[in-house]
C-alpha cells in the first residue's frame, strides 16, 4: 500500500527540482574552447497542475446471526438473529498527472422500492463513480534575491565576558549592512541554539559520554539573555549567552536576519 504524499511535500519537491535545474544551467562554462561566449539560459517560470484524487470504497459486511439476551431488572429481552452492518470508506493515495479535467459525478443515490426497502442505484448516464478529483494549478516564477534590493551582509563577532566553574558567558555582536555599504537600522536579528548541528559536531564525544554514564547523554541548551534584538542606528545588535562549561562540547549558535543566516561555534 502506497503512502500518500502531503501537498506541501509535492510543492517543495517541484521547487527543489526547478532550483537544481537552474543550478545546472548556471554551471555551464561561459566560453567555449575557442573563446566564444556560450548562450546562457534562465528559467523564467514553471507551470504545474496537480490532480488530487480521493477514492471512496463502500463495503457492507453482514455478520452471522446470533442470539443476544439483555437483562434489565426483572425484565429479560431476547434478540434472535441480530445482524450488524458496518460501512468502510478508504481514501486513495494522491496521484500527480497532467490531466486538467475534473470528474464531478454523484457517487451513489438511494431510492426505495414499493415495499419500502432501500436500494442503491447507479447515477444517470453511465456507471457508478466512486472517485472525486480536484486539480490545483500554479506557477513558480524566478525572483531576484532580496527582492532586487542590495544584498544584506551579516557580520558576527563573539567575545568571552566571564568564566567560572559552572558556565562561560559570551557576548555575540552582530552588524548589518548591505552591499552598497549602508547600515541597516531597526532590523530584527534572531539568535538560536542549533541543536542538530551541535549534535553532529560532537557526535563521537556524545556517544562516548553515553557509554561511560550508561544513560543517554542530553545536551544542555545555552541560556540567552535575549533571542531577538533589533539593530540600532549604527546597524548593531547584540546579546549574551551562557554555556555549560562542564559538558565540554562545541556549541553552535545560528544568527539570522530575514533569509540571511550565519552560524558560529563556541567552545
């Protein structure tokens, strides 16, 4: 049985494929073997259609008749030949195709015969349809980095403030300018502990500590004085962070402003 893909995963996969195709085009040499300029290509946009298909299966199971006795106080009620029914609806996996037509037919309609019993009938004009399809169309377009504005440059400086037997305190100072040399004021800067990269960087040491202690070793997250600051009139923002000294690990801190990210490691 196949596992349905989430719509978000499908869209991200399409975007990644488009980005990889453009990177491959960008890697082509600018000049040929004779020194003549080669033709360069830019993918302007990509149109896509995604068809979401939901399939409903109606299954009716009739179990064997059985005797059931219900006792309530001094009264006894016998139910002979009790029949149970259950309805099951199954969703079909999402499929992608280049079809653009949608199917909009009634799944099933009920009617009653002369004796008052219900029965299922096929919809008018063809066979019964138990599938519903919806088409999602969209377009990926090429956009300039930073919305066409000069590229943001993020610089980070880290210095030790104090140290004792328990922790070490550092100051992280960030400056934001753009490619034109202008200071970026009142811009949000975020400071975060990168636990995943920290683990990968200290993987061997963590495994050894877990063996020695015979329990799973947990990394103690650093403590920030503030994890969100805004640059001042000179384009600077700063915070302090305390790192557990007893762990003796390399801690990775991720600093970002918008889509611009830089990581530093502190020991």
